[in-house]
């Protein structure tokens, strides 16, 4: 368990432990169930005691049980999220595992919270989606508004302010349509920032961008200062008032002055 965050398989250990309870040799039973070495299971359960998920007698603490219930709820909602995105059943477990293992927990919070919002009936959403795709086939450079939000990890992933990554793009995006696929096109521009200590004005630019699709992070090439993101990767929400909003978790890196800014997670939101 790295940084007090379990992998998907480690969550499965706890779910299995919840079923069988503190019986003699429970570590051996769990190791046999998942086909792994018992020392790995022993080490994980010692970590659970150290971080307060379990007591020293291997009983769930109140906070530990709430923590496990949150993960179980997230995984159920992730399954619904991925199923609505068209992920086949035979790939579901691996897709959920990939998202739990590789995505920031705060981004998962946002995805599952948003997936539970009240929307139009599926038939009506599909009709609007087909109409939208049909109109996009004829579009060529329609301007759309977008924002990139920073994830506030201290407040369960709430979107409170714009990410610095937004400074690296021109204000409007373009909706590019074709016969087979559609894209959101972003244009890169020079970033500006002021050094906290010296007050020196610095400039920089985006170095890389990846987006999440079906539980995988996919890198995007930069061509002629432009980035194209497939519309099919966006989570589209059609609301009762007719608003259509696309959401896409992204990770970006950039350089400002002589400083290389590490990879950070954000949420790209487009209004179509």
C-alpha cells in the first residue's frame, strides 16, 4: 500500500477478509484465493493496522469500515460509468482496476459524483447524442468554451479554481468534425507566471498532455502548436435544460522559466 492508498487487488483482499472474518489462518486463505504469496498478504494487513483501518486484533475500526465502504461504492459506480461508456463486460474488471490503480482518487470522486446526477432518460440522451454527432459531421471549426479545473484534494475533489494549465491554451477551443470522428482542438500558447521569491516574470509552455479513456492514460501528440482530443473520450452529459457538457480527466506537464513543473491532474470541461 503506497502512500496509504491500496491497489485494486488489495481492496479485494479486504473485501474477502470482510466475508471470512478473523479466523485462524485467514491470511493463508486470502493468499490461496488470489494465488499470491502469503508474506505479501501479511505485510499488507500489518500496514492496515498501522494506518488505522484495522485494530491490532485484526478487527475493522469504524473509520476503516467507512473507508472500505467508500471504495466498494466507488467501484460499483465506476462499473456503471464504464458500462455507459461502452466498455464490454469481459474487460470491466481490468478497466476498473486500472482506474483505481492509476487515477488520482479525487478525480474518481468527481467522476462517480457526476455520474449520479439526474439526467434525461437514456433513450432521449441517445437521440440527442445521435443528433449531435450528425451535426458535428458537417461542422468545421465551431468555437466552444472550455475550462480546466484544478482538483482540490483537501476537499474530496471539489472543483474550486481554475488550473494553471488553462494559461497554456488559447481561450476558445474548436470543434472539428469529420465523416468518422470528431475532435476538440486546443491551441497552445505561451504561459506566463511570476516567481514567488524574486518577483521575476517567467514564461513557459506545455510539455505533454495525457487523457483518461476506458481506464487508460493516453498521450496526445502536439502538432503545429495544436492538440486534438477525440470527442468519443469525453463523458457527455445531457441535462434536462438542454445543456450538453463534456468532461475529460487529463494530466499535464509544463515548463515555466528554468523550472520543470511535475505532472498534475486536472479536469477539462467543455460546453457544447
